[in-house]
C-alpha cells in the first residue's frame, strides 16, 4: 500500500516537473505532513484517507495551478478532519497556503439545502464570494470531482445529496469559470446517481450503437482531414459523442427520444490561428449541407464565460447531422480548463501573489473587452464573485440574502421587510448576539430579534446601514413617525448651518425674501424643509448653501439695478436742469407700496430704519443694503450721517423722496418725561386717542425723585401730524419734555 501511494506521488511529481526544486520540496513536505495527520483514517472504500487529497492534488496539478494550490490540495482536509490547526499549517508552510486550506474548509460548511432555483444562483454567488481567491474555488471543484468519482461506497442518501449539490452548484460554477471538461464529468456522474434509469438507458443506446458510431466518426474524420490536407491547412480533427447529461437534458427538456436527438456527434477541428478557423468553416460548408440557423460565431462574439469557437451543424452523406466546432489551440485550452488555463499556459504567472486584486486585473480586462450583452451580465456577476463587493448570508430558514459588503444586521432586517427592521431590538449571528454595527460575512446565519414594543429605528442606524434600501426605509419611517421632532431637529440643524455661513434666520423670513428662498431650496414652506432635513431626506448644509447663494444673488441684483438707476437719474437731472419742475411731476405720478420713491424706481424693496423711524415730511435718505433693498433713514439720523462719510459706503447712499399720494402709516417712537402723578398715563393716552393716533406699545418707567419716562410707539401718517401731536402732548399737565427717538 505504501508503495502504491509513493508511486502515485511520483506521478504527481511528474506532472509538476516544471516547478522549481524548492517548490517541489515544499509539495513533498505537505504530502508527508498530510499523510502523518491522516494516518489511520480510512475512506469508505477502505483505502487510506490520504489517497483522496493526493488525487485532488493530481487534478489541481492537471489544471496547471501553482505550488501553493497543489500544497493546499494535499492539506485541504487536515484542518477540518485532523488535529492540525490553521496556525500550525501557517507556521509550517505559509499563511498563503493556510488561507487556501481554510477557504476550502469554509466552503464545506455551507450546506446545500433544497432551495428554489432563484435562490440557487445566490448560493453559487455566496460560495464564490466566500472563496475570495479563485484558486480556493478551483481546488474545491477538484475536491468535489474526486468525491463524486468515488461515491460508490457512500450511503444512498449521501450520494443523492452530493449529486444534487454538484449538479446544481458546482457544475454551474465550473461552467462559469469555463472549465468544460470538469463540468461534463460532474454532470454525468451526478446524473448517474440521481436518475440511474435514464442514465443507463442513454448509456445503453450509446453502447449498442458504439460500432456504428465509431465507423461513422472515423469516416467523417477522414473526410475532413483529407480535405484540409489538400487545402494545405494544418489541423487536428477528432470526433466524439456528446456527453450523457447533455443528451439527457435534450431528451427531457425537449421531450425527445434518443433517436430524435439532433446533434449526437460533435467534431473538433483545432488549428493554429483565427484566419484558419474561417478557412476550415468554408471547407466544411463546401463538403456538407449546412443546417440553417445553426451557425454560431463565438469567435467574433465570445460566450459569457469567455468560450470561443465557430459552431456549425451540417448533414453528412448518410443524412446524419453532426456539429463541427472550429477553434485555435489557445481557445481549446481555455474551453477545457477555463480560468485555470491562464495559470497553465501563461508562464511566469505562477507563484506571483496569485489571488490578489492585482492578479485579477487581467481577468477583468479580458472580461471587459467583451461586448456581448450576455457577456456584460456575466462580467457583472463574475466581478461580484471574484472581487467580493457583496456578502451572502442565510436567514434561519436557509434563504440566501444578498447584501453589499460591510452590511450590518440593520441591512439584513430591512432586506427581509421594513416591518422587521422597524421592530428590531437585537440580532444574532450564528446563534450569538451581535451589535447593530456588526459587519456580516458570507455564509453566516443571521436572525433578527423583534419586539412589538420596539421604539423603531434610531437615527444612528442611518450611518450603520450600508444598503440604500435600508437607508430609504429608515428615512421613510422617520418621515412618517416623527414629523414634529423632525421639524425641530431640522430647524436647529439648518439655523446652525446658516449661522456658520454668517446669516440669520431673520434675513430670509421677510415677506420679500421668503418666496425667492423657497423657490431656491424647492420646498413649499420652511417647515417642510426642516422636516426633510430632520429625517435625513435633505442636507442642512446643502440647503444653507443654496440660501446663501440666493441671498448673495439678490443682493447683487439690487445693487446693480440701483446703481444703474442712480446713473440714469443723474443723467436726467442734468438734461432737465432748465425745467426744474419736470422731475417732481414725474415722481409725483408714481405709485409706491412703501410710500417712498427711490430715485426713479418703482419695483424696489424699501424698509424704514429702526434707529430713526422716519415719517412723511421728514427729510430722508436711502441706503442700498446688501440683499434687503433700500433702508430709509432720516437725513439727520446719526447713523446716516456717519454712514455717508464712510469712504467705502458712500456710493450706497441714494436720494429718496416721500410719495405724496401714499396713505401709509409709519411707526414713530416718542419719549416723554414728566412729573409722575396719578392719571398721567391716562391723560397722555387720551390726547393720542382723541386725535385718532394708534398706539402700538406703551412703556412707563419710574425715574428717581418722582419723575417718569414714557416710551410710546405710535402710527403716524406724516411729519406734520407728528409735530402737532407732539405739541398737544407738551401741554399735558406735568409733561416737560416730548422728543422723537432717533439713533
Ligand atoms: Mn476533500
């Protein structure tokens, strides 16, 4: 037995003869190590366990993978099934080898459950994502192929399980990776266990006609070879009967009998270059009658899994149809070994950090160069698989949920249902409680703990969720459930931002400015904007920035318009100096909302300075503010006087006049000082009342020595009304001073 093992290992060394002596030594060490650890373990057929890893290593070597992969194949069951540990393998060999072993071990733990077809694709993706390094998957496929080749001694149940899993999971993955040979073998062996009757039927049909087949194939092969020789095309030609599972699929999927299977035979013509492929195609179509609609140019348009060949179906002289596949040697190797072919046939690739992002760049380039739409889909899924920007986790019911990399239990819960997310109070991963910030890994089983009394999502969940789906659902919840809170938070956030930019909320809530602001931020009201900011549907910073832009814009427009008007007015004044009254007549004809005419403008925002509260009749002057129109001061207001003397603001002061036609009232603040007595305030109020003057506010303040000060804000129509008013107040008994407040 020992001799047999050693002989088989010698054969492995033969397959690795291109490897450096140093690498070969490491492979030998791995074999010894695995042999020692598996000592005493037997396979179901009674052979030493080590024969299995050794055969897997053969398959891996045949794929042409690197030394690390061959070592990992030899060691692939040590961590799981013996006393060996990851650390020991890493120490003894390298962590790269230990990682590959661990990767294969992890894939073993994902149980294939009977799930629906649409879930199957997710399960395949999960395995690919878990593999991370494509070599892990290639080793796993070799492992599976050997297992299924040697299943005879397993229990019936185990055989069915493994066969189904192979057919549904590993054969499609092998197909995706372009490894036709292994795919076919896995399919045929699985079928043999799953549907032994149909398998036997097909095998029998094939063997019954074996001689006929052989004769037919030899004849066609000779015909083609002869013709190509005559044409001077160097080619290798061979024929085969299609593999059992593909015949089975055609019989059952298309409900046909064996004799109705259209293309039982396939011939391969392998040539040196692409032009030769098309020359061969010409010859074939010249020799045999082509079946319409069966020609496929997979050279011009490669299949999604990188497969390239010309396919055509023709009818031979006996009336038997057969398929011809024409390809170059390079295409042939890729079709047989798929992604692995790149290791086998690209020298220098081996041993160079295989499995790193950089190494995959060529896979990506290769895939991206394909234009076919199917290919695009393939690229998308393959990229996802190889570069793992997704994670795949199980629900407790073994459904596979697909989430973006870095996803947390929050993403998982909302992927199940928004109701589950909103009622979540905790989460378990593989049966252990985890935090909401736990990052899920492919293959984990996730369980959400919910409660009827859950308070709903908290705001920091927005930061913990990775998927847009979860974030949208959390946002919706806040939008719906917490309107008042949203408005308050949103308002505070917005005002904070605005303050940071140097503006106050008062600057935008004026009647004149608000419509512009709302249009700019695209909300119907400030409250709506606050609510949106509050639940995260809008950004406080973006809104504040927009508001700032609008304020600056408005300011610039006013300043420019006013400057232009001022210039125009000066010209008119010069031109019309001979007729002094024309200007007055002109202004007099204008209407103004504010009661003040700003130069020649009608459409202009005007406000009255709080410091001096001018009223009609007062001499006034206007100041062009930054963004809020013209502010009107009394000419004798100290602020105005100071302002006009300032060099940098001189140009902003403009001429304004009262609109004589206006019936507006104006606020004016009066200050009265007098000897306090009972009935003083009533007497003052009576004077104002009998003269039909509205009082807006009235403050009384006691001063020392029995005096009192009254501050009264009144509504007044003109300066003359105000003067007569002040005269009357002066006559109230005890009042000795009446003054207008200014500055
Ligand atoms: Mn194994």
